[in-house]
């Protein structure tokens, strides 16, 4: 077992950080990334600005690898766009010889199990290697034998359905061709799909707000563009926030702007609209509410949040919180009904453990359906997990998050993570930073936005 590598599923920021920590511990990572490059999920939202500054988006072990390769540290107080996180951090990290030689792209993990045994077999389970079944870019499916598995595959590829009750609306799958990605770049690279068309935005989170405002900008230049917006709740007040009196000015600004666009009729808001069915017709899709109302649209933007893909883990013995689908000890700590990302306690291998020894879910996926995940938390998770896999239980159990108590979000973008700016120096790699910059108003937010990723207030 000791000679076998540790499989990492996903080369997002947390997967790559896991590899960096494993390498420091003398373990051999083998990273499988479904997309063509590292950071493939973030690639889909490269036009969105992060709400936490650089210094909280960098992993210390990854920075050590990068610095050895002559990397230039970005300005740690600046807020990068998703694209910058890739271009200035993830891509250079993935290109370091230590990572590049252990990263397989175009490698989609289909399933994880123990060699020669299904979930029901107990004897010798803990000393039996894992099998990771991977579909490679050439279409070939191969089984890889590994000593441990760290699932850092995120949740981006499994959005919540449009339908109410957690199920897809009837006809939702068939309407797939008319449903966009959750955060399309409507004024940029995806413009052609939205210009001059009827667009329906579904959801009451801040990704809905941001997409709606971007669509309004598009409509100014492309007059045929019609913007429809449905929320399940009786009003959109929650999204508008407190306007001028909002404690968080940027959120107030965003909300006020949205409210004005709705009042001016630029955006047609339909409240209490729980989607029950979609009918795909030749020219458009007809969206039906549970109360019988219908809306015709050309394209739908689903701002309904995300959930973890647990199918690939079917043969493993997991212990998940029944509500949030995070590891069960972590669930209550991150429940978005009680916590924002800044109040989540730091946690490591112990809390993330499952009955399946040497298997961990980390990163965005470890939070299940909760939208409060922060990269900084994920980096501490994987430092601890790498220590645990290396047998250094003391280091694994000594969990510390190098974050000030006030949280890490320097902007008040109206996300679930909208705590005040940090004021304590923080060390990232060898770079000690001072107090972060004054909050910059940024009109972006984390797309899940809502407690438990519900698609609208109930
Ligand atoms: C719009 C947006 C803004 C955000 N802003 C911030 C912010 O400002 N600060 C912050 O701390 N957090 C932010 N987050 C939250 C979170 O930090 C990010 O989602 C981050 O990308 C999570 O990193 P990850 O490595 O866990 O997952 P991901 O970045 O999603 O990476 C997972 C990787 O796994 C790959 N993968 C998926 N399935 C498979 C499979 N079966 N086999 C192989 N590979 C697979 C994917 O292609 C992807 O590359 C934001 C999230 C979003 C969506």
C-alpha cells in the first residue's frame, strides 16, 4: 500500500493544493482532472470576480512550489477574477514539473471502490487498495490502483434542478439545449446565445442578481433582448437587500439597481413561480408553474445552486449529514441557516473522515449543498488530510486556519460570505501580508447564494 499513489479527483484549487501537501509529506499524488486543463470548473466563471482577495485564495504549500519555480506573487490584497486565479496561480502551479508529471487531464473519474470488494465486504477492507475507474480522453476506461483517495471534484457540474421539491421539472432533461450554464458571460463570450432573445433567469440568489444586471446591460445594446425572472417566494425583497440603508453598501447598490430595473419594466419579475414542467417546442420552451401559469422563453439561466455528485462514491462507506450532504460531523458546523463562511470553525481530517478509511471529500464538495465554502478553509482541510495520510496524527489534529476571526471577505458583494475585511497579518507561503485593502465594491456574488442551495425563498 505504501508504494501506491494517492488519487486526487479534480485539479481545482483544492485538488492541486492537496497534491502540493502530499508531495511535502513524501507521498505520491496522482491527479485526475475531467476537464482539459487545471481549474476547468473556474474556467466556466472566469469572467466573475472573487469576493476574497488573493492572500486567502493561495495555498501555502502550493505557493512554496511556485516560489521555487520563480513565480511572481500577485498583489495579495487584490480581488482576482476567476480567469486570473487560473492564469496567475492554477495554470503556473499545474505547470510546475512536480505537479505536471502527476496530473492527468481529460481523465474523468467514473467510480471509486476497494479492489476486489464491494461496499458490503468488511474483512481486510482497511488494508485493501482502492480502485479508481477513469475514463480517459481517448475514450478508454482504465482502473487505477491507489492507496487512498481524496475527492476534490467540486460541485460545479451538478447544479440543483429547476423544478421544485429538489427534482428536475418534468421535461427539464429534454429542454437541456435551452438551459445555459449557471453563470453565463452574457455580455462577453456567451453573448450570441442571449442577444436579442427572451431569457428567463431562475433563482433568488446573487448569481441571479448579477446575471439579471448583466442582461440589462446587454439589452441596452441589443434591443430585442427580453428579460424574465422567476422566484419561488412571494417577493424578491431578499435579493434587493436594504437599498441605501443596507449595512453592506455594495449589496445595497446591487439590490437597488435590480429593483429599479424591475420597477422600470426592464426585467419582468414573476414571484411565487415554482417550476413544475418544461415543454420544449420548435421555436422556444414553455415553462409551467405549479399554479398553472406559463412563460415562453428562448433560453433559461439556472441560478439554483449546486449539490455534490455522490454517484461516483456509491461503493464507498460514507457518513454524510442527511440534510447538507457534507461529512456528518461537519454538517452542523456549516449549516448555512446558522453560519456564514467566516464563522465556520476550521476543521481537518478528523471531521472529514468517513467509515471508509483513507478516503476524504475535501473542498467545495465537502460542504455538500451548503454554499458557504471558502478556499482558505479547503486549504487547511487538505493540509490536515495530507498529514493524516502520512501518519502524522498530531499535525492532522492540530487544525488552525490562518484567518482573522472577522472572516476573509474584503467585499460586501452580498454573498453568503459578506463579513468585514480582515485586519490581522496573514502568512501565505513566505509572504506576510499587512492589512488588506479597503473593501472594493464589486457587483458579483457566489452563485449558490441561498441556504441549502434552494432555488428561491419558500
Ligand atoms: C462564482 C464563484 C465565485 C466564488 N468566489 C469565491 C471567493 O471569492 N472566495 C472563496 O474562497 N471561494 C469562492 N468560491 C467558492 C469556491 O472556493 C470555488 O468554487 C472553488 O473553485 C472550489 O474549489 P474546488 O477545488 O473545491 O472545486 P472546483 O474548483 O470546482 O474544482 C473541481 C475540479 O474537479 C473536476 N472534476 C469534477 N468532477 C470530476 C470527475 N468525476 N473526475 C475528474 N475530475 C472532476 C472539475 O473539472 C474541476 O476542475 C466561488 C465559487 C463560485 C462558483
